[in-house]
C-alpha cells in the first residue's frame, strides 16, 4: 500500500481557490467528520508533511467545522460526473480526491508537502439561485448543470447521403 497517497470520497468543499493570487491554489475540505480527520492526520503523520511542524496536520477551526486545505498544482487533474466541471466547485460541492505527499528541496526550503493529484466533482454547490429557479418552475426540483449520463440510446444515428433533403 502506498502511504504517500490519500484518497477521500464524498468530502464537502468549504472553499475553492482555483486562481493563484499570490498564495497558491487550494481546495479546503470539511474535515469535521472523524474518519476524514483521522485519514488526513494519518497521512500527514506518516509522511511528515508540513513546513513549520512536520507531521502535524494543519486543521483550521471555523464556525464549528474543522477544515483542511489541499494544495493544487498545474498537474492536478479535474473531472466531473454528469457534466460537472471544476467550475462547479464552491462551498457545499462534494468531491472525491486523491493527494500525494512529495519531497521538495528548492530555494524556499526542504521538506515534504502534499498536493492534489486528482479531483472528481460528484455534486455541485447549491446556491440561492437553485431555490429561486425551483420556485419559478412551480416547486419542482431543478438539476441545472447536472446533465444525465449518456447511454447507448444517446449515440448519434448514422445517416446516409440519400436521407439529406437537399
């Protein structure tokens, strides 16, 4: 088993910073769940991740939630289920993710850090616009940006040149 990697399923996004504005890019997950917190802690301890305190998970407490930020780099891969993309990330979105610990030695120092390798967006963030849209549509639940999965029935039908009307 590769202890340099961590995979978490169905974790909630608290904050997504997909544009580097001087502090790097990251996804912050809700780590309040005991299993999520224990998995992250074990991964950090086993790999001695961290600059200030190697091997100590840097959880933040905010409004009763434990949070943990995973770094994103230019090689992090994003995918989404049912037509979702990384643009659907935001507070309340749900993802599966895999991160990897790696050693570094550069002009900023030496140590071990972690970076997201892959993220799958499984559910987009819900907004007030969802409720407004549902109300406009008579209370029906609306699934915007959630295209149904393609089936064999959705494959384009072959056409012949004889069937073109011009």
